[in-house]
């Protein structure tokens, strides 16, 4: 079957052409874990003023989550929480959550989305500016989980001497998560 459609307007697609698009989409989904790992590797060499690059920071965060006995979903969230740093530095948590949300719990999605805001200095500053926003965040069921994520793993994962596990430990977890059925479509 031809893998390229003939239409130039989607509203004029034939049923056969829509099947081609569906098959290509399925192939793309099957390769998603590989694409995610490649995007994670793009963080290598980006220090952003820290003593470790963003890849090392991500690996350290995931290593700490693993060593603390977290479930696989949370470990992958820890690994990918900053995957948006290069493309969406101002809202990198939202970027990462958008990638992960179809595959993870709503609590972990919220944690990833809001971790940047709830980092101690940023959060204190935001609450000072907007008391209502601070109160709303504190009422969310995943608030305490997010604070723990920030304090126990994220904020302390900039140590060049930490015994960080290699990416190869986490690749099977990423593959497993992105191979599962989508939990929600946003």
C-alpha cells in the first residue's frame, strides 16, 4: 500500500487515505519511546549555570526516585520532568506533563506540571504575588506529593559526585510506559 496520500486538504481524504494516515500514526506511536530518549539525550551538555548538565540532573532525579522505592511510573516522571527545558524553559513542567499525561496518573501529571512552580524559592515568590493561586495549589490532592518530589529528588539532584545510575537502567522503563495503552486523552 502507498504510504503517501494524494490529498492536499484533509477534508477531501478518501477512506483509503485515512487508513494510510492511521497506519503512519500507529508506527509513530510505536517509536515514541525512542523519540523520548533522543529528546532526553538532547539535554546533554546544557548546564544552564548548574554543576551538572540537564541530562545528569534528570538521571540523578530518577536515580533518587528508584532508590527510594518509587513505582516505575513515578521514576519515569522523575526522569522526564525537565525534558522541556530546552524548548519550553518558562513552562517546561507543562511541556513534560503534556508528553506524559496520556500514560500516567492524574497525580503524577500534576506533579510534573507544577514541580517548577513549587520549587521553594519560586513558590514563595508566587504566593507572595498571588495568595489565591498559592491557596489553590495547596488544596490540590497532589500538592504534598509534589513538594516531596521537589525536596527529596529534584532540588538535590545537581551533585557532580552523586552515584547516578546510567540511562540504560531507565530505558526499559520508558519503553514499557510508552508501550502501554493510553490512560487518558487530553
